């Protein structure tokens, strides 16, 4: 059975990813007060909701934008 999404954490994670892009998942986890593994689960949940995040070669996260 899948865990229910913590809506507040999901919203905070999405907000941070958009307002402060370019950090590693551990840094974001620290900012919202959870373990890195939990934050990585939030990334999967955000992806399932259509929030696309890309990771660069250094492990930094960036919101995907189709604006070219």
C-alpha cells in the first residue's frame, strides 16, 4: 500500500524547487525538515503529479521548463 502524500511537505518541496533551484536533494530535505530519502520520495510524488524536475551531472535539482 502506498503512503499518503504529506500535502504540506509536497507543497513546500515544490515551492522550494521553484524558488531556490540548483540545490541537492539533501539540502532541500534539510530546509523542509525531513530525511533525504523522504525528500526523494516527495520528488517521485511530485513527478506523478506532473511536476517535472531534472538533475544535472552534479546532483543539483532544477524545475523542468519547456520555455526555450
